[in-house]
């Protein structure tokens, strides 16, 4: 299981996305805060 932190491009809230694999290129997530559907790969938060 992979956990990825995402940031919504509209409301800027962050949320965790869990996936069984890294095939994220075509996937979208619905923001739990504002309901916007956004592209996962374009909104990954890279933690240091
Ligand atoms: Zn949002």
C-alpha cells in the first residue's frame, strides 16, 4: 500500500490518497473538502 499526500488545486487543503500501485497517471480524486475532481499526478505534495 502506497500513501501519497495530495493538495487540492482549488481549496489548497491536503489529503492522503491510498493506492495499491503507482499507476496514477490517469487517475483523478475528488476533493473531500470542496468536491473538485482533480488529477492526482499534478497535485502530489512532495514531502522532504
Ligand atoms: Zn478542494
